[in-house]
C-alpha cells in the first residue's frame, strides 16, 4: 500500500472505489459477485452489473469528464443519487466500485491527460453523498505498463485507431501518479487511499487492500472463493492490430462492436503461428 490516507466518514462508512481503468477492477467485480452471499452480512456492494443504476453512473462520469457542462454535472449527480437512494437502510459499510468514476482514460473521447476532471467529479460525489463523507480509493500500476494496457483497451472498447507510438506521442506530457495523489489530497484531504496493484498478494482473490479498507479481516478475505483466471485480459498483438485498423473504417458502432466481440472470441486466428485443425 502507498500514500494511505484515512478519514472519518461518520456512523455509516461509504467507500468509493474509482478504479482506475486497467488496474484489475473487472476481476475484482467478478470476485465480489462470486462471493456475494459470503459478504452480504458485512458489506453493501454496488458494481456495474447489467440493468443496475451503476451502469448509468459510470456513463455519466465519463460524459462529465469529457464535457463538464452543467447538464452533464446534473446527470452525474442524479445518477449517484439514484444509486444511494436504493441502498438498504442499515449500518453496513457501503462499497461502490466502478472503474469509470475517475473519468475518461487517455485514448477515450480524445482525452490525453490523467483524469483532469477527477477533483470536480469528487466534488459532485461529496455533495450528493452528504452527510456521509466518502473515502475514495484507487489502484495504480507502473506508468509504462499502464499506458500499454490503456492503449490496447482504448483500441478494443473505445474505437481508438492510432498506433501505440502515436498514443505515446499524444500522452508524452502525462504526469505520474504523484500528480493524481496531490489532486486527491487537495480535493478530499484525509479521505483517500492509493493502492499499488503489485502489492496484491493473490490474483485469484483480487482487491484485498480495498477489502481491508472496507473493514474485512484477513481470515474473511482468505476464505473467499478464488477466481479461476483474471478477467479482461489483453488481446494478443494480432487481434489488437486488426481492431485498430477496423477502428479507422466507417462502420456504425453496433457493427464495430459485433466484430470486436467476434475477434475477442477467436483470438487464435490472429496469431501468425496459428495452425487450424481440419481443412479450410
């Protein structure tokens, strides 16, 4: 764990996990779902499951980060209020987790900076959550490795069409994680935590540092059912390059999404050494 700060959020604790993207959040969500029954008496957990208000909340955070006008700010506030209004009224700690709550990552919607609207997003979240005082948490990775994963993810899901070198050129002025933690401290002094992904002791039980922040002890964490493998692993080089070139074609988003799903399911076809069985 690095740069830990804690705060008193009153009689009911609210932990808001902001991601960020490409730091194991999808694996964490799968683990939380897999262990939902075991955790239910300790935590109220909200993740972006299909059909839940958490999906609109993530979209609203992205939209506000790319266009921080009053309309998008109001939509973000309304989306969070909907999530909070649906919480059971008891004393359990609340854990809200969505990797898009920090805003658009580099490569999404023309963004080339390091979550520049995060302080304003936190201001909206704080205002709506009052009188609760959230503690905010993020995970980080070494910047070079994170950039490589972010580029590949932007190609896969956000329609990014430039090469990795072009992406590096666009983000050459991206600051380090210390810049982000400085802005966290200015925005929500004493109410934030930053965890290093490398400090997670067991990939099959992800998010252990976050779960400790939420009040789980080591014995409970050790008893969680493990994942068989990490989620949202990076596509192979050939599949990523195919999608990058596809992103430069004039396809409607639905068609592009369907092709991307096919590519994801048929990655071996994009390996130059692949030898299919049978006769073509």
